[in-house]
C-alpha cells in the first residue's frame, strides 16, 4: 500500500517519463492531447491522399487511373477516415490539452481511461485500413453505409468494418464521459458554469451529444452484422423489416454527429475572434444558449437527409421546418462574432485569418444547407455535387480551418515557441484559395445535375471538374507546408511569453509557455 | 469539492493492454464470423485470446483501483468523478437500447403496415402488388415473402391470455427480476446501517435471482427454438424479439457478474463501509437499469 502512496508523491516532482513508455503508458492530459493531435494529423494526410486519388480520377471524364470498384473504396474510406480519424480525434486532442487548463484542473478526471480512449484508435484504424488488402477489398458502400449496399451486397470486409466502428465508438464514448466528468467535477472554485470559457462549454455540449448518439451507431452496425451473418431481417423488407429503417437509425446518429464536428469549432473561433479583436466577446450567454439549442434541435432533424427516400408528407414538412429552425441559433452566433469584431482593434495573425475565413465560409456552407432543407428543392439537389459542396464547406473551411486556427493559436502555449508568421500566412492563403477553388465549382456542377459518388461523368461537367481537381491538389499539397510549420515550431523558434497574444484572456495564458507538465495541482484563485 | 490535490495516477500499463485486448477481441470476432462455414479456421482462438487478455487486464486494473482506494488516495472529489462517470455510462447504455426499441416501434407502427399496403406509403406497394397476401399483424408470423427466404415460426412469445398466464415464462422472469431489484435495495440498506450480515444475505439472494433469471431466459430461448420454431431467421418479429431480449439478457449477466464480485469482495475481503461503497452502489445502479429495461421489454415486446 505504502508503495502506492510514495509513487504518488514522487509523481509531483518529476516530469514526463523517458523513452517510448512516456507515450504508451501516459496518464497526462497534455501527452494524450498531443497523441490525439498527431494521430489526427496522420489520418488527415491518409484521408487526404485518398481525396487526391478521387480528384485525380475526376480530373477528366472517362476512366483514367483507378477501377470503379477501387474508386468506391476510396470515397468510403476518405469519408470514414476524415470524420472518425481526422476531425473527431483532433477535437478530442484539443479538449485534452485545453479543458483542464481552462478550468484550473490538475488533469482530466479519469486519466487512465483517457489513455485507453486514445490507444483504441490506432488499433481501430489499423483494422479499417487493413480491409484494403482483404479479399473483396475495403468497404465500398459510402461512409453512410446504407443497407442493403452494406448488408446484402457488401464485401466480406464489412465484418471488420463493423467491429472497428464498435471500438471507435467505445473510444468516443469514454473520451466524452471523461470530458463531461472533468467539466462537471473539476472546475476550480469560482469557475461557475456561466463563467466557463466557450470552448469548454462547446465541449460539454459536444460530449453530451457523443454519449447520446455513439451507442445508437453501435446499435445500427450490430443490426447490420446480424442481418449479414445471423439471418435477421431488420433491413430486409422480405422479412418484414425496412431498408429505410437503417437510414433512420443511421441519421439519428449522423445528424448530431455533424454538430459534434462543428460545436467545438464554434468554441475555438469565439476565443480567437475575441483575442484578436481586443474586445470582450459579444453576447456570451446567447452563445451558450445558441449552442444548447443547436444541440437539442440536432435530435429532431435527422430525416432531412432522407427527403427523397419516400417519407410521409407530414414527416417531410416537419423535418423541413425543424431544420430551418437551426438557422436561428446559428445566425445568433454569426451575428455575435461579427459584433465582437465591430469597432475592435483587429490584427490579422494566422489564427485570426483562419477564424475569419471560418465565419465567412462556414456561413456559405450553412446557407447551402438551408437550400437543401427545402423539400422540393432537395428533390432536385439530392445526391448531387451540390450536397458534396455543402458539407465540404462546413467541414473543411469549417471544422478543419478551426482546428488549424486552434493549432496556430495555442501552439506557442504547447511548445513554448512562436510559429513562423510568414509561413503561417502563406499556408492560410494557399489553403483558402485551394478550398474555394475546389469546392465552389462543385455547387455549379451539382446544380447542373452531376451525381455524387461516380468515377465518371458527362462531358458537360468536364471544365468545372478540372478546376475543382486543380484546387484540390493545391489544397492537398499546401498541407505539407502545415506539417513543416508545425515541425519547425516544435523544434524551435522565437520564445513565446506566457500570455502569447496581447488580447488573450483565460487561465491557460496565466501559466508559462510551454505549459509545465503538471498545471494547477492545486486549484488557482479566481477573482 | 475539497481544496486538496486530486489524485492523478502515475503511468499505467493497463489502458494500452486493454486497447490491445479489444483489438484481439474484434479481430478474432470478425475473422471467426467471416469463417463460420470453414471448420478448419483457427480464428476463434484469437477471439479467446482477446477475451482472456481483457479479463486479466480488467482484473488487475480494478485491483489497482481498489488498492489505491484502500490506501486513501481517493479524495471526495475523485469519488464524485466515479459517480458522474457511472451515471453517464448508464445513459450511454440507455441510448444503445433506444436504438433497438426505436427499430421495434418503427416496424410495428410504420413499416409493417406499409408493407401490407396500408396507409400513405402502402399505396405504392399495393399498386405494384409487391407483397401480395401479406397482412399487417403483430407479432408478424408470416413474413411479407411468405417464408420464401425465412423459416416461419409457428407461434410467438406474446401474452398467451389469462388462462395460460402462470405457465408463461416472461411473467416469472418479471417477478424474479423485480424482486431482485428490491433485494439489492435491502442489501444497500443493510450496508448503510452497518449490518454486514444483512448486506451479504440480500446480495447473495440478488445474485441467485440473477442466475434464476438467466436460467429461465435460456429455457425460454430453448422453447422458442425447439417448440415454436421461432428463431433469428423468422423475420422481423424474431429479429426484434431475440435482439432486444438477447442484449438485455447479456446485460443481466454483466450486472450479475458485477454484483457477484461485490459479494465476493464483501465476504472474502471485508470491503465496503457504511459510508464508502461506491463500487457496490455503481453495480446496483446498473442492476436497477437492467430492471427498468426489462419492464420496457415486458410491456412492448411481450404484452402489447
């Protein structure tokens, strides 16, 4: 017994362990945050390489580079890897690094479980990626894995896909429980709920969504597994089930999932705009209520993904109006960001550039979402490149720009070094140009009727596809610059001060840069 | 919230061992399921290895946590983290069952009537004469394809009427499980009043009732397969019936094992104090949760 106590006391005096075991066995929220962020970066590059394959094939009409079967595997894995391996782990990594520091906690509430929820991910994605080399190839049914494509007509590797989704889900649920418990139980005295930084609020709500919907996804893949291998008929009308049931269950998970990938971005952008406008954030409490409303509404809009599947008229009308309602709290947020900047002393460092681009381009993605919410219009747009343009606008210059903004904003706190501002700005302008050249033309070809998920297309779409591919290569290869900038900053650079940014407020800026291995072993004093 | 320092454990090998166990487990499960027709496949040993590693890791991990607790490392704030953690875990379990109940409600109220040509969406199906002769009833005994791709059951597990009520296993299951929720509460009261004998006795009764429930459930499944011809392959009724009751039964086993471990800890190691017994309390919460799920099952799967 006493050995345990001694270890515990010793623990407060020394820093990280030496060698590889530091990363394998760590219980430190900063180490685990770093692991999550690097893992997500690796997945971002792998998923990005798949996107390059897709855009290379679509550069010209006709089949050029890959077989249609392989193309299907690429679009499926690109979606799954970017969502479950890229965006979600990046936000969990940011939560790990920032939430304990922002609320004055010594670490996450359940440090060993924290390590577990990270280390499941490399194994899960190893399984998913290894399906590329299996008989019949990788999953080829799109990231939404609609039945019966994913059941009756699926390759054998679907079983591996199902189980890897199971453990990814377990990882997300444990990560989310950890965040909720940390925020509910570990705030320093004086950090009331309505005094929490908005990133913390956004993650509290995100974690709640995760705990609520990841088990539903587990249920959906379990029903698939049973239908494929054990003779049940959940998604087979011949036995009394319904393939549309799959879509209902999937999107009951899928729509909150969309907000899981954007709410933390709202938190990040609020911090950055506040700092670089050198003003207090406009409408803090309305920001909180807006996020809560978006989260609650996200549970009653799922069928807007299914307008053309043959829903009863009453359902189409209900889901149309409920979806449009989301524009109200989202509008509140955009208004507040703009009002924060109004008459501020704004400077345009890299994080601010990414945050500004986020506000503008995310709003464009939101507006195309409103167009898609209109049932009769959606009958026209459904499953065209307009949808692809819409969700890439909210996910790439939305979620991913916010992650990049967060990296530039907090990396001085993580490494103690300033990044190279000139290269950062270059990375921003290359990414900004690349993203718009890639995805804006997809609105046009979508409205003209080009369907998504095909390796070939009619000649009339050729020009804009070529433009889109050029943009994609520009965006894709610019990310190698991002990798270089991050590595350069980790290696060295101008030393950062504790506050880093002139206008930065919050507990994480009160500790040294780089942040010591253990922060706030005793709760800080809050005024 | 105390002002003292929160116990942040040192480095630990358990989490990555557990992640590796899960990896073995799911690789083994996937390969086994993909090779069910191949008797020469050895994939099942990977599955066993996964289970073995998982149980060992869990055992040593929990042992470590209990040791730390007995060494007095856990502040009240840390205990509160466990309380919140368990509560949110149970919420995630609720949502898992919600998916299956959602599927049940959807097929019962929407898709089965549509397949029989009723309602707004059924008109189209009736017009193309897709499933001729299919009638919308619940339980669905005759599938829309009239048993073409399915082995039809002769009988469902639904409420057999008052005359046969006493021979109807689900009723006994309900009585057993509801009583076990009461006995686990008595055990809790005994512990709170410092009466360890009462605690052990009632916890023992609870674990016995859990075993009886699992036994009865096994008997019911045997009856379904052997006498009613009701299987996973009997169409949507069999699918929802076995998946809902099956996952519930699995959770009963998990809860029963948790309670049995708590009993062993109390009897053999003298763990738990009247004011300090969250391990037991978490297990009992879980037990009440599976009980509530059963009540829902009893209503929506068996009675209505």
